[in-house]
């Protein structure tokens, strides 16, 4: 059987390769906070990519993850797209890594959602 494209077989287990989260301006920052937490739970890090109007959503989601104590910003890059058209769009890449107390905060949040 062929493994899915994002799984790399190792000797005893599969290692999940993290894909960047491509942020859209059509969804709320809360959606990407949830996606970021789930990705960090699996991989320990996550990258949020925002293009054009989605930059503000990516920054707000990253800020929420940091201020809630789930992540720290490891790297932040800004650039513009290089395409053949006359207009180029701004782009941001925010790399986040989980904090030492991520697991306790994650479980605390999950338990608070179950008890409601």
C-alpha cells in the first residue's frame, strides 16, 4: 500500500510532515488558532502563510496563540510575490513553536469544552 503524501515511513513508525497553513481572508482568526493548535500538538511547530488581505488574519491568529500561551514566534518573514503581472502582493510567513506548557494548556482547554 502507498502511504499518503504527508507521511514518511520510518523503521517503526510514520513521521508526519507539517504542511504550512495557508491563511485565507474568508475565515476568522479563531479558525486558524484551532488549526495551529492541532498542528503544534502533532508536530511541535506550525507555519502560517498569509498573502494580501489574509496577512491581518495570519497576524491576529499568531498573536492569539502567543498571548494565550500556546506558542512563541520563532521566525517572521515578509516579502512580495514575484509573478509576471505588473502588481505584486505582500506575503507573510510566521513560524510558531509550542511552549513548554503547551500540553497542559491544550488539555485544560479541551476539558473545559467537555464540561460545558
